[in-house]
């Protein structure tokens, strides 16, 4: 696991603890369902800083596991200190690599990139590679493989291309690395093979200067995702391409994953119903003494190793095997068609944001799509680990997925008053500068303002004003003796 943590506040040291339970369905007692502590690391945070660390959990057998990583220690926002996850441990993907004779030598760069000898001997290789020549390829049972790599393919019978096309349509993946063995272009621009290629093959192009190389402009495709964080430092120009095939026109549904530095397509993907096909317009199987078409596999070829592994994962469909989602995202889980399940039970986790809610923990029955054999959940509204299970007529199905909040929701960076005003628009707002001010505003919003002191003050002011006005307009006049005499009766 590659984990990134962020701290808002002063520098400190925290413990990151990983808990894991599973495999699901194989540990059914309550004590075994509870996650157990599997790993602990120390995280050093600078003030308002970030920390990255790699955590490895080994010794897992095949199955579905769930757990979470927890930052230990006191925190005013505990939900922000936990990250849930679901992982699936599967057998190695079977990959078929076809290459010209001698196939072992021509496929050595790709096979070692996918399944290095050290990993194969340790039994932890992600791929199980089978290398065959093109004569042997036509006798192979292709249905047992998840993906196919055709290195420098020669023309093959239409019957083979039809069989391969049908397998790709059903969900398999194939990659073509076009090279010197292509032969007559007309044989590739017609027939069932055209349903797999990314376009019409126009002409062979050359650039002996050594300045032509791959130059991805966007890193949004699955194949290039690992390069996204280091896009500006990948030394593509150190691996020149001397010869390649020009595709023109491209198929209407083709997508250029990466062009050459002159703009011509280098890696092109084409979706084929449930599967996918990738066309690479140059070769990677040439030996050094054969005037190689490209240097992608030569020297410190770490970009090729990463690209080859991503391509194998993508073709095998591993990129679609998603088990971790964000709140609000639709969830899609595959179910083995052989199980013939019509529905499953979905067990949500406890609502960590509203512990008083009990209904959220009740199992929910979800139907299995009869055509795609998938469990479709339109949206998720709570975080945690979800379990999916079914027990029908001898079927014991267990799976699951995890849901977390997106990082931007938990972003605690301060914003300016102008940003707040822009966000709220015409809605009235006030800014609290400290805790006391906030409490006063909240209290005023809940109970209203106490106006008795203001009324008493106003009453006193009115009484004082009335006294002043009375003295002004009702002042008594002095009475003289002469005046009194005039008023006496005669």
C-alpha cells in the first residue's frame, strides 16, 4: 500500500496501524470477522505537512480481505483518521506471448518485464507467461489465457484471426507490436484481423536520426497512470524509435494513447465489445544484432517495464476489478456466470457518522444483472467496508467493497473571506473569528436576541424625555396682587 497522510496543525509524531480481516467466507466466527492488527508504522509530520509511506502486508492466501488504516491518537475529527480498503488476492494472470523463432529469445524482454526470474522462483509473480512461436500459436487453446501479446506477427490464416476476435469480444485482451515480419499490407487491411487492429496500415516509416521517440501528451489513460506524478521526468527521448508503421486512417472507435514526437500514433487502443485490443506501431522483440526497430527495451528501460505491466493488467481486465470507491460513486462487482446467482445480500457497515441509526446495518437484497452478471449499486452514501454474500443451493459466494470520503471533502485548509462570499453567493453569511464569537452566533441563531435590556433602556430614555417636555410646555406663571384684585368680586 502507498499511503499519503496530511497534518493540519503543529509538527507531531503519530502511529499508523493497519487492521485486516478475511478472507471473507473462510472466517465465519464473530471473533475471526473482527479485523486484527497486522502492521504498525510511525509517521513523522511537519507543521501542516504531508507524509508518504509504503506499507506491505504479506502472507495472504487467495480470497477477499477487508480492513482499514488508523492514525492513532486524539483527534477532534476521528472519521478523518481512518481509511477503509478491500483487496482481492487472485492467482497469477495467464499471459500468452507469441514471437518469431527463436521465440524464447525474441520474447525475453517482455517476459522478464512481466515475470522476472526472481519473482517466478519466489512464487509471487503477478503473471504466468507462456512463450510460443507463431507455428505453435495456432495449435494453442487460447481460451485458457487472460491476455495475448503478438510480437512482430506475420500474416496468419483468417480462421485464427476469427477465433482470436471472438475471444476478445468475449472479454479477453490482445496487443500487437508490429514489426518487420508484417509482410504484405493488403493481408492486414482486410478480413477479421482488421476488426482487431486500430486502423489501416498505410506505410512503413523510418527515422535513422535517433530523435524520434514516444511523447505522451496526456496521462489520463490507464496505461500511463503510473507516469502521471513524474510525467515531466520520464526520459522517453533516451529510447529512440527508428522504424514504425503508419496507421491511416484510424478506426472510428480507436483512441491514441501515446503518439511519437512527430505526432504519428505510437500506441492506439480499440475497444472490442467486452474486450480491448492495443496496437503498438513498432517492434520490441528485435535482438541487438538485428538492427532493432526501437530501443524501448534497451539499457535502463524502466519506462518499458512499467508500461508493459500496465498493459498486461489492462488487457487482462484487472483495471476493471475495482473494490474501492468514494462516496456517491456507482459500484459494479462482477459475479462468476457459472454460479447462476439471481440476487445477493449486501451487508452495509455501521454508520460511523450517525451511530444512532440502526437501519443502515440491516442486510439489503440486490439483484444480479442477468446479462452482464454484475451487481450494480447506483450510489453509496456511507463510508466503511461493505460485504456481499449469497448462499443458494450449494453456492457460497463472498465478496465486498470499501467506500471512503474523497480527499477534497476532508481538506481543512483555510479559505479567505472572499472565497466564502463567492461560494455562498446571495446567501447571507457571517464570519466567526474565534470560538467565543462562533458560540454567540450559534446561540443567537437558536434562541434569538435578548431584547429586555434594550427595552428597559428605551423606556428610561422615554421617561426622561417626557419629563423634559413636561417642564418645557407646562411651566407655571407667577400671580401678582393686582391680578388677584381684578379677579375679586365687586
